[in-house]
């Protein structure tokens, strides 16, 4: 009741001035809240865009990682060799495969076959000896090991 008494004791001009000041304060409060909400929204949008960029960078980095090597069997190795015109006698060893008998081979198909094994299956030529005997080129030592 005290506020009503104070209000009624004011002149009509003072009441209008107090109303205008109250409306002004209310508008200022609403404007301030609106500004805060806009800043928060902009910050959220910026954070979202940064997260999208980070996710895209992660996807690009993941795509650039080497693919896990396929497990390949001895018969698949021999099949790939025969596709290059090579006939090799290979046997498994603890961490790969080794040549069991000397074989006459051409250099280019041998290198193509070794590159295929390295690219698809992470098998590397750990040891390779290639000799020329007369007109023939002989593969005397070949050890293929899995990449580590």
C-alpha cells in the first residue's frame, strides 16, 4: 500500500515521467537480453563450425592412413605370381615366405609381382638375390616378410 500512496502523491507529470523511465528500463532490459542471446547463438554457431572443420580434418587424416594389410595365403601369392608369368616354389616361414628352389625368372614381371604384394598385402622382399647364369636370370634367394 505504501507504493500506491507514493504514486498517488506524485503529480500527473511525474507519473508520466516515471512511466516513461520504467518503459525505458524495460526496453533496455529486453534489448540487453536479446544482445546476450545473439552473442550466445553466434558463439554456438562458431563452435559448431569449428567442430565440423575438425571432424572433416579427422576424416581426411583417417583416409590418408595406410589401409590394414590383407592376410594373404600361399595359394593367393602363387596365383598372383602366375598372373605375372612366374612359377615360384615358396614355403611359409615364421614371419612370411621363402623360396625353396632356384627359379629362372624375368626381372620386370618379378618386380611387378613384388610391388603388388607390397601394395595389397604388406609383404616386403626382405632378402632377394637375382643372378645371371649364361643367358638365364635366376632367382636364387627370396624371402618375403610381413611389414611391421
